[in-house]
C-alpha cells in the first residue's frame, strides 16, 4: 500500500485524497480475472495512443500532449490502467470538477481484442469506488449518440442520460451527457 500511496501523492500533487479519509480503506491497485489495475504513469501514454488507434480505427482523439497534461501537470486529473501480462490493454481518465464536488470521466478505452471481458466496467467501478469514498456528489461523461455499446456499459454501471448535446464533436456528431449520483452509495 505504501507504493500506491507514493504514486498517489505524485499523481495527485495538490489534490490530496488522503485528507478525506484513511487511504487504507480504498483499494487503488487490484487484480481481477487476470487483469491488474493501477494508477497510470507518464510512460503509459504511448500505450494509450496505441489503444486509441485500435479502438477509433486509426484516429487519435487525444494527443500525447493531452495525456501528458492530464497525467503529469493537472493536479485534479488521473488515469487508471488495466494491464495483463505486462501489457496495457485499457484505461480510464477522470478529472475533479465543480470546485472539487464532482468527477468527470474524460475518456475510456479498451483494446478491441480485450473487449467484452468486463475490463471497461471494472475501470468504471474503480473510479466510482474511489470518488464515492472521497465524498464526491456525482460523475458525468459525454458519449457519442451513436455509440450504443458504450452507453450500455455506462447504464449497467448506474449512469443515466441527462441531455442531448447536438453537434458536440468536431465532425458534427451528437453526444449524450450521462450522470451518476454518488452520494449514499453502498
């Protein structure tokens, strides 16, 4: 647990989850069904870009600089990775928003060869567990209106559609804003 707390202090810098509760109550590093989950490091960015290429058919929604800013410079953002056999196969990014009250999922991706194994749901559940323990009020995210597979994963994890965001993406595609209330979670 000391290694995890050291990584957490480095990753969160000014955002100190430790002040909210005893960090021994939260599992930040875990193994489930042969997949290891941990906080991301700068060295994971190259893997993130490869995963994006795989998932988004060659497109890169985020650049190296975007990821680097969130992982290294943004004190209110962090990523959790899923890896198996030493290879990063998925990630989720989150950012604390609204003066520290809520959390926003910035992105989630799992290599196509590893999809439908519960990895995306486990990544979401880890963020939910951590943010609930830290007393955050709700989680939000945007998802493409035509990405019904992702919407189904989010719904299974307690997210509900809040509103339609017309022409949200650069290509003119619509997004759906989804929200999950966190207070009083069990």
